[in-house]
């Protein structure tokens, strides 16, 4: 019963209207760009009504390029289904660098719990309502978010010298 | 027996007040298979809750990939799941090739399948051997390592490395294979199939082993899917999901093989024994795939003639997933048209598999924690990245 990306996108647009900011189907992973505050509702709809019971991947992204045409952050959600492997879709959100907040989906797909902690740890995205938004890969007292494009690693960490040539 | 009601019964028994204790397991512990720490909140011998702490091997693989070009990033993927480095190479190469839009020559596809499946057997052998040792059986470990050594020798003759191969490259493989290697692989397959019976005699149907793994760490199918578990952990819960069959890549659609799933032979579906047994049966299926690939392998190029050493990848983004020994290994690659990745996110299977640990260990005995962690078959290299 797998649906085509077009049907999925139409279903989302019908239900959420203006909250779906952009739809791109002619690409490797067809996706909808969702308004950040509506993300949790869209995700719940995807799980319960569209049959996406499995969150394949959650990636935090810093979209700031070398020419600095944009300094947005973003989160990319790759949805899938088990056992129907051909039922795929993708959701994206774009967040401002000053206030990168998006509602959590950890209660919708428990696997997002750790993925969101990782996105917070490495990209610095705040997941509103997350049960335990702490660093997961870096040490608890680490400063900064390593996957930000403007990140510079600290010169010392607990007396250990860094950036020494 | 060990459900929440049972804990309540034990706690309320008589007028003796029970106290909770915090128990640190790891980061340096022989059965955590790497530097992995679990903080166990226990009531006597019963686990009330467990909290996993990861990150001890973190080296920010994803940041490294943003600073070196696509070809130079391949050796770093070796070090993710270092027990199945061929599979990581393959997943990464497929991710880049998807955006490059190249179709790899057939011979290279077959070589990729052969080395990946050899790697899968080697990885499962280590998982099974060390799992026996976790439970207290040392002999099977020696048998498993004896046969794993033969695989490592074959892979060493192909590419000169035993663990971190850097063999599957963007656009093909690094070197062609010769007839001597193919013959050696065929001999290994004939040798290996009867050995699986030997492991079964040694370990699988041993009474103590059955007692230690049956009905322990039961993972229901819906919980496994919700936590994003894949690979033998998910299949152990009775879910038939294997990307080699469901979304075939390379040339996996040309082979005839089964997907073993857990059926609760030693107790409940989704217990430690089922996860163990899925790995055992997968080794037979992998051997069958290798034998078919050896029969079908064509002559031809072993790498795409037009893929350069420093490819410039057209702008775009794509998620590519392969079925590794531990489950779905995914790479989400964003390219910006240069010779370096703009962003590479690695979705590692063991990361999601181990995130379910606190759910399935709740209510188990402390001694079973070792059995449960072993059955998840974690590799810290890819969890911490």
C-alpha cells in the first residue's frame, strides 16, 4: 500500500495547508519543508495517518556556505516504514541561527531521543520539550557545537593544549 | 517472572525495606565490548533502570569528512564499524556514487558483494564467539577466531589489510581480484558450511547457554521499530526486514537467499537467543550468496573508468542505506559541487540498537546485563563516531 511521494505531499498539504512551506519531489529524497512550530504535529500525522512507523535518520545541518549567502540551521527527518521499505519520505525544517528551536519528536519516535541529543550536541539545535536534552557524544562541559561551520576548537581543555602546530 | 509486578511483589515482601543501589558498569569492562558505560539502578539483584553513557571514542568523524576530500574520507569510514569495514566502505561509496550518478561496472559490483559478505561472516563470528565468552564459554571463541582468521587472510590477500581495508572505493574497488583468490574463497565456503554445525554443537544447544539467553532481554517488535533497531536485533524480534532484499543495492537482487528471523525457539520471540540465532543463520545465507556470486562473476573493469581520484560531486543531497552486519547503515550526504562533502551524517545501526538497552534490561537480573549487551552486538567505533 505504499504511496507515491506526490500522494504523501498532497496529503500533508491538504491537512496542514500553509504550514507546508515548500514541496520538492524531483530529487533523490522527495521532501516537504515544514514550518518549525508545526513539525511535531506533521510528524505525528505522518506516523499515525501515513504509516511512517520508523524514523530512519535525523540530521542536524548548518547551511552556512563559504559565501555566507545563508546562515540558517536545519533539521532533516528521513521517514520510513517497516516492513514496507519502499514507503519513504523526508521532512525538512529551516531554523534561524539566533533562535534554532524546533519541537521534539522523541515521543513520536523514541529513536529520535538520542538523535536529537546528538543534533543538539554537534549542531546546537534546541529541541523543545525533549525529555533530556544533554550532550551525548562530547563531554558535558564541552563548549560550542562542532558541526557549526563557524566553530573553532578550544585552545585548551582541562589543561590539555590544542591547536598546537 | 521478571516483570514490573514481580519487582513490586519482591519489594513489598515482609517488612524488610529494600534499598536501591547505583552500579557503574564500564567504561572499562570486558563485556561492554569497548568503552561503554551503563549506570544501573538496582534493587538487590534486579535492575530497576539503566542509563547508557556513550561518547568515549568520539572523534567527530562527520567534521573530518567536511575537511578532507571524498576519497580521503574513505579510510575514516573503515574506523566506524571496524569489524565490518567493507560494509562501511560500500555504504559510503554508494552514497557518493548516487550523487555522482555513476553506475559501477558489474565485476566491481560482484567483488563488492563477495568482500562484504565475507566481512559479514567475520563480524558475526566475532559476535558469536565473544558472546559465548560473555556467558562463560571460552572454547567456542577459539573456534570462531580460527575461522575468522581464514576470512581475514583472504581479505588480506586482496588488499593487504586485515581490518581497515579502504578497499571499496568511489567508482569501484581498489584492486582487481585474481583467480587464486576466488578459488581460495570457494574453498573457504565449502570448508565453512559444516563448521556452523560445529558451533551449534559447541554452544547453541548447550543447556547453560539456553538458560542464560532464553527469555532474557525480550525486545517486542513494535518497541524495536520505535527505537529504530535494525539488523539482527530487529530480525530477532520476528520482523522480516533486510535492505539487501527489500531495497536491493549492488547486485543483491540476483541472489537467492533467505532472511532468518527469530521465532522464540528458546522461549520468547525477541529474546537474546533469537538475536544470537539470527546471526548464526545469517552466516549460512551469506555463504550461499558468496557461492552464487563466485559462479556468476563476470570479466570486465573493476572500477569506473571515468571516476577521478578527486571527484567533484554535483550539488544535491541524498540518503543512502546499506544492510551492514549490525543493521541499516545510512549516509546522508549534502554536496555543494566541490570535491569535499558539505555535510555527511552517518546513521549508525548500533547507535540506535543500543538506545533500546534501558527498555529491555529493566526488570532483568544484574548478571543478565552482560547477556543483553552482548546480544545487541555493539561496536563503539560507530556509536561514538
